[in-house]
């Protein structure tokens, strides 16, 4: 039997306010993890939605960024110079100024396809992550996907259940082949956040919270995981 997550839905007047508040929440998690464990790792999502959040977090000065590892919850299998690269967005928007001393662990490891060799190289790099994330920030598509857990994904079932840390996935709605952290690995986090914007995304979330199969709306796997989730939303 699935267990509904403890959901804390927070609404903000505008995107700038949301970005600042989410950045402060994640910064608190980073500071606490460094104090408790000596280092902190966060996993963030790509796309256009988190750009303001990245900028706000990267400007936070009272963090020892040299003790922080930043990675992505998922990535398109493209070079970091591609404008489709989530790594490019993180490097340009977050890892500047105070945050420039943070370490970045990319998921793309070269080659045209995320074959077994490429995924193994990525997983070898990720072996350097702490066992527990300080924070994981997810997004959500209008189709109910999160990370690269897409409806119709060829490895979706494994992505939602395997220890990982990552695996390749291809899906009709995904565009390029992708690599994604598995859900069990992402759930090993102190704080789990869902960052969404707009009335349409709010409606998608309401639908996902209802009855229905996980494979139709994979965000349900997160919402039914039993892990507390804090939703940051603005119109």
C-alpha cells in the first residue's frame, strides 16, 4: 500500500519572492548539513523555471561553498556547451560569485548515447557524493513527469525503484535520451522540494494528488513515497 507524502504547499505572490524563499530554505539545509556532516550535496532540476532560484542561491554569502557539491536530478544526454544542457544553466546561473568554489558533479559523461559505459562513468563520479543529500529540488512537467521519470519511459519502472544512483531513460516526451537519478536515491535527502509555477502546474499537481496509476503521472511516485514534500508555487 502506498503512503501519501506529507505535503506542505506554500504559495508566493511572484517568481522573484518564490526564488528568494526557496533559496533561503535550501541554504538553511546546506548550512545544517555542513554543521552536522562536514559537507553538503544538493540536487537541482533544469529547465527555465529554476533560473531565478539558482541566482538567488548562488549569491548566498554565509555558506562555505567549498564544502558544497551541486549535481542535477537529471540531464539531457548533451554536451555542456549545448543550450539544452541543464549543466550549462547551473554553471551560468548558480555557480558564480560566492558559489563559484562549489564542486559540480555533471551527469553527462560523453558520447552520443547514454550507453552502459557512459552511465557507469557517471555513477563512478557520483560515488563521491555523501550518502544523504541536504536538499533535492524537483520540477514537474504538464504531463506529470519529474526528474526524467516520463510517462512511457523505457526504464521508468526501474527508475522509480532501483537504488541507482542513475540510469538512462528514453521516452516519447523526453526529446533527447536522458540520464536520471533514481527515485530511491533522490529520497535520501534532508529536504525534498517541488518548485512549480503557473495555474496549469497547480492543476496538474491537484490531479496527481488524486487517484490514478503512477505510470500515467510519475510525480505520483514522489507524492506517494512517504517522504515529506514542500511545494513552492507562484502564479
